């Protein structure tokens, strides 16, 4: 399994799924600048996965 580190398609989709704080929008669009940003992006990815699973179950 290979990982595309520059693949941010989930971030674009997640921006359209719900309202985000300005700080989260900046993080999702501009990327990580430090350790706290990396941690927050990981939290957002888990939230995206949870919402995506719920969305797929409803269809």
C-alpha cells in the first residue's frame, strides 16, 4: 500500500461537509505548519472519516 502524501482531496470534500472555524479552514487549505497543526489535522481527518461513514450508511 502506498500513500500519496500530497493528496488532499479529503480536505476539499471535508470543507464542504460542514461549517469549520477560520483556523480549521486555514489548516485544511494551507497545510500544517507545526506539531499542533499536525495533531489538529489528524483530529479533523478522524472526524471526516466518521462523517463519511455516516453519509455512506444513509445512502
